[in-house]
C-alpha cells in the first residue's frame, strides 16, 4: 500500500512538472532570451513544427544576450546560435539586435516606417499600436497646446508638420511646403532618398536601397557610372553624393566622325579631319592599344599619304604611296589593313584632346573623298 501511494505521489509530481514546462511563463515581453518560456505548441511557428518553438533562454553567442546586450557576431550576415535573424546593414525584417523586427519591441526600425516604439502595442500613450507618433487631439487648431511643438493649422506650413511637430527631413512626415516629396524617417528607402526627394538614378544622391552602386548626377553612361547607376567596367566610383568616378584600367573609348572631305589633287597639304575626345570618359585614360577605322574612296591609292596625330603630337603614318592603281582604302588598322608605321607609338599617350587624320594626294589626275574614320581605344 505504501509503495503504491509513493508511486502515485511521484507520478503526480512528474505530471505537475511537465505541465509547468508545457504551460511555460510569460514576462510580458515579446522577445526570446529573456528568461520566459514559450508554451510548447505549434502556435506562431512557421511550419507547425515544435523545432521552431522558443524553449527558453538561448545560449550566448549571437543576438540578445541574457543581460539584454548584443553579442559581437550580430551583424555579420550569418544567423548564429541565439540569433533570430542577421543582416549586414538595415533590414525591414530584422532589427539591429538580430531579433525579428516587431512593433512593440522597443527598437525603432525606420525601414518598417516606425516613428516610435515604446515597447508595447497600446495606443493612447504617445505611440500608436502600429508604432506611429500620436497626434495631439488639439493639433490643427492653429494654437500651440501641450504636447505640440507648433501648430500652423490643418495643412501645416514650411516650418510645422501636420502632426504639429517642427519640420525635419527624416521625421516620417512628408511636408510639401518644405520641398519634401517623401520621408523615409532618417534614412533612405527603395523609393525615397535620405534628403526626402524621390529616389531617381541621376539625381546625384547615392541610394543603395534603390539598387544604386553610384550616382554621379547624370543619367548618361561612359563616365564610370552608367545610365542605370551601376559602376562601369574599368572604373571605380566613390560612395558619396554625388559619386566621383575615375578609371582603374581596362576601359574602352570609341569615337567616329564622317567628314566627307574632298581630297585635293596633287597637294602635299591635303585635307585634315579632327576628332575630339573630351569629358570624364577621357580623363586619366592613356592608350594601352588602339585600332583605326577608315573609309576613303580614291581611284589610285598609290598617290596617297595618310597620317594620324595624337593630341600630344605623336604622329604615325598609316599609308604612304602603296597600292599603286588599287581603288579605295576601307578597313581597320592594324586588323584588316597594314599600317605603314606601327601603332605601338601611341602606347602611353593621353587620350584627351583632338586627334587629327591628314590625307594628301601627292600626284595628279585621280581624286577622292575621306568619308569617315574612327578610333577604338583601350585605356591603361
């Protein structure tokens, strides 16, 4: 009999302890790792598995520590033991302490458009249930009352927002009087720049949330920052606003011109066509290699001398009285046409400036036209 009673007592104690574990406790918070045990059920899990359930304080080594701090591994992009999430940089779904972003968790998450977070989801205490700053009932009556910074009436003014707070870019309140098109709350979003203007590639304000790797203030390419605000090959751009781009090597420049110049007969002077290469694309570019396109019609190319001169004065003869009675010079030096002198002489010269092609017909009778020519330059 005694053994039976003892066994019944022990069974009862075990069942009581198990019930305590299942029921758990609740300290009123919304965070794991604070000593509270979530009831063992699949409520609130993502897939109905008990493996998702919070079974009590998590080991130190990531995310919130038992004393309320944040471990060193939080923010490295890897979800370590004890972390609910981990993002490198701001995130709409993950707070800076590596816990899931929730209204009422005492952490203001600007990307969730929270303007306040007082640790609860109750309204009437200055911060609404969806983490927005509450507007005093008297706001908009043009009289500054308790809890108001200012009151310019129901429409606000350039210095006072419609919620009766002083105008400030980054306060989540769009004030068109102050020139704001949007307000992402102290930072940027995919649609709003940090200066409270709409995110637009080419506006000179770098916005990584809008997938901009650079923004040099224009929407044209060939200057290091493309028309889609991506860094172009062979360039490096600063992370400032606006971005400044410079060559790192490997970029290319292509320029062509179509002068349609008549070549005078029996003239050593001939005709000269200029091709200007200027702007950011040419800045800092020196020639690693180049090719020269030419389209020249003439009935006796043995009469011709063709030269190319760089902005710095380096001169290379492309054609000199060869070809006899053959017609026309059409092609690319040195790939389909053989230059009289090697183009290697241009290696290392500065690209920026005016390049010149001169064509002279040094014999009589036959005439022709320089239709077009161009350069394809690879920069060092």
